[in-house]
């Protein structure tokens, strides 16, 4: 048990400001981190003094800068939770106490402090650490995450199960203000109160999701912060009311200046006379004299000064907002909060990119970074000046192609409306948002709402486009079925990050969209092979009356030149990409014919694989078809191939089970039965029935047998 003097000492330290170190460069060499080097588990933190925890925060932040420079990955969000992570692991007894991280973008410091420090440079690399908490990786990763807004539900489930099992350990769910806009978070909070559950929710409020926070909830949090008041907790667990100093450099002032002005008002003028009288009795007639108030008065003040506090209205015990970079204060608050029963929310305010000046100034750009290239100065000097030619212009990203299309289309079509669930930058919509502000809608992290919002718009005769990542569309599946497709509403889905996504791994892979969309009546699904086809399939599906989707991959295209005459492709029709016959012989003498039905970006791989195979199988002619559409399929082409008893290979960057190949199989089986024709030799090549671990895109494709060598090997099984 801690002594009174120890508690008083901690209180004193907690009220002192510690000057955090700031950095303006990313270290290329491992920094000197003596305290951090001694931390192999959270138990090692508990041996440290508060002053040492503050030094540890500086060391951890510098080490994080170094390792992220080596590995690449999520950047600003991790820098912002250094002190918060230390405080949580210092106070709570993890892994017995369950700490649940929402999304996982901010879990790097957590991994460092839980025995994975030496492996952090391997994060996002093949066979290295995952980018997100993952249960099989560590006992400290209590719940596998990847999508937002899940931590409160998961934490509540843990808490209720513990109660049933007679356990008394604590559960802490850390949720960002961006993730809190997801409806699931509010569903869980509502139920937590209903279940009278013991659950601590830490709201990490940094005024950001990936981009700038938006909406009424963001403004609500800004109001709570800018009033300059906080609901603190004393050593007995009672609420006390405190005054905070608001810095003129506070990021929120840029967005909500009127709220900052409101914070300076004499709020006592808005209180009932009885409470004002009690304040006067305490000798505190004005806000400038306010320090702390006892619990009975504090509770009344909270009700009156924070009448619109959403969390308190739901039924949570609310504390905060606190400075999320004051590790001493955070440890004090958590020590006291963990003694409470029921649903508790601790509101902390952090800065995304904290401690690294470029990231603080530009948190959107520094949300994630790529690996830093290490340059050998001697080699750099040895390169002749005349050989330093400019690097070739990289191929456009598919998100850039989409951004160009919507800008071009909106310039001539005022019916176009563009919707994003907090992914404007990632989806290539920043220019559109500037040029066509009245037609742009960022709905925050709310995928279900985004889809139904589009359905509502479509009923009024406009043409909404929902720009969404494949993995996030999974969250809007019910809405796609009932609120769009069932009503045959005129909505287009621009589905980014379709297929494997490299270092982000299984949580963000877009490998299920064909399967879950092709079963939905009225849907059209298109898969472009390159940038030009992406642009024009977007136009084709935009002009289509009814629900349609264009799925395209993450990253750069192949460098195809874009024809912006806004061509229209016939829906449901494939195109013969190439006929490959190494011998050049008359096709009538060919012993075997193989048709490769390639979907999306697999077209190029199919051509190369067939060119390689033609050298080994000179009596085989290969026909590579660019299918363009999964739904509807080119039934005329399939009928022809069936009649010719042509061997068929389907190739897709999607799960084999339920994917485009499955759609081809279903059609051929049905037609063969109907016409009494023999089924052809057929093989489906795609992603096997398993989750694909993180790695480079090239490594992931190779693991799935979707690189050229893998496709050649699988096709050989029907050629031998």
C-alpha cells in the first residue's frame, strides 16, 4: 500500500509541467535509450519514478522515430500516444488487465513496451511484426484489430465475460475521436450503461482521423476542451472541478476560434443562483479564482457547465479533458479511476505527431511514412554529374486516376455527388473537394451511413459516388443490399484498395468484395486492367442506371496513357487481349487451346505467363481475355468456349472461393447441364482460402501463386 507522503509527492509532480523533447529530423542511427533498453515488459515500468517515466517518454519517442524510419508505417498517431501508452502500462496490470487498442494505428509504443522492442524495425515486413495488435503475436495484444470503432464493444464483451467468470480485472478500451464517430462505438457505450459494466474508455482526442476531424461530434469535443475547464478526480475517487490554461497555439483554435472565445466568458453568470451562492461561500466568485471544488458542488457544476456533455448524458462517469502528454498527470488519473466501478470515460487531448515538428505541422502527410532510403555519402559523391539523370515519371496511382475522373466529370455534370467516409486524401479526392465543395461530403468514419446517404441522394435524381476502400465497404454491406441495390438506386461505388494491400496485411486486404457483391441482384461489377481502363470503366459505370461498382488496386498502375474522351464499354462484354502461339502454326493444327479469363490487373500477368508457357508447349495456343466485368459475365464468350471444349483458366486477385472464377464455374456447370455438353478442363487461380500475412505486394502475390512464376506453375497442371 502506498503511503500518504508518496501520494502527495506524486500529486506535486503531477501538477508540474515537464518540458518534452522535440525533434525535427528522423535519426538514421539507433539512438541512445538507456531507460528504454531496460524495459522488457510493463513490469519494468512499475519500478520507475515519475521523473524516469518522463525521461522514458522522450527516449521512446526518439526510438519510435528511428524504427519507423527503418520500417515505414503509421507515424503521427504513434508519436501522439507515447505518454498515454506509458501511463496505461504503468498503472494497469497487463496482460491480466485487458488493454484494447482501437484500429491499432497507434499500437507501436505498446509493442515496444511489451517485449517487442528489438523486432520493431521488422514491422509490416514479411515474417515481421504486424502493423496492428494481433493475438497470436503477444499475450499483451488482447484483441485483433484493423478497422475502427470496435474497441468498446470488444472491451465490453471482455468485461461481461470476466464478471460472469468471477474475475475482477480491469478492461481499458482506447478509442480515437475519429473512431468514436462510428456508430458501433455508441452502440457499445449505450449497452455498457445498460449492463452496468465495469469498463474504462479512454478517448484519445487529437482532432484527427487520417485527415482533419469533421462533424458535430468533433465540435462537441472542441467545446469541452476550449472551455478551459476539466472534471478531475481526487484521491478518494470524487469528482473535482478544475481550471486549465488554454495555449494560444492550441490546434483547435484554428478550427473553432469562437469556442475559445466562449471559454473566456464568465460562466458563473449562466449558473443557478443557489450554486453561485455556494461558490461565493467557498470564496470563489469568479472563474479566474477557480482551483478545485469538492465533489458535491462539482457534480452540480458539471451538470450545469457541461449540460451538453454527451458521455455523461449517456450514463458514463466523465473525467477530463486532460493533457495527453503529461505522463505524471495521466498516471495519477488512471491510478484513481481504476478504483471506480461502472462505466468510466477518461477524455485526453493529444497532438498527432507530437514531438516531431514536421508531423505536428502537417499531421495528414505524416499519418504514415515509407521507409527512409539510407544514402552512403561516399557513393553519393562518386556519381558523375552527367550521369545524374532525372528519375522517370512514375505511373499514376489508381486513386489519382479516380480523382481526375470525378473532377473531369463534375465539370460537365452537376448531378455528380462524391461521398467519402474520412478517406479524402487516400481516395484521391482532395482536388475535387476544393473545386466542387458543394458536391463533396466527408461523413467521417461512418461507412454504413455513407452508403445509405448515397441511397437517399439518389432518390432525388442526383448521381452519388461512394469512394471507399474495399475492406471498409464490408462494413456497409447491409446498406448496399437493402438501401441501394434492393431499390435499384443509381449509386456508383469507387472501390479502392481492391486485392492485396501489402504491408497493411490481412486486416486491410480487399479480397472479399467480388464474393459479397456478385450475390446481390441489380449490381454491376467492373475490374479495370490498367489506368486507362479504370478511367473509362468509371465513366461507364457512372452512366449506368442502377447500382454499379468499379474495383481497382492500391498503388500505381502500369503506366498506360489515359484517353479522356470518356469512352463507354459495353457492360458485360470481355475483350480478347492477346492470342499467343509460339510456333505461329495454323490454329487448325493446334493440339490444345487454352483460354485464360483474366480479371482486372491480372491481365498483364496472364499475358506474360502465357508467353512463357508457349515456349514450352508449342502445340498449344493461348487466348488471353480481359474480362472487364465480373457481373454480368460475358455469357456469349463462355458459350463459345464451352462449345469449342476449350480449356479454361480463370485468374483474379481475389479469394478463389466465391470469386470471379466461381462465377464462371457456376455459369459453365448450368449451361453444360442445359445443353448436355461436356464440361471443359478448368482451373481457378486466385487467393487460397486463408488470410494472407503482411509483406510487400510482390511477396504477397508470390505467396498466393499470383506472380508470373506461380501462374505458370499452376497452368502447367492442365497442360501436361
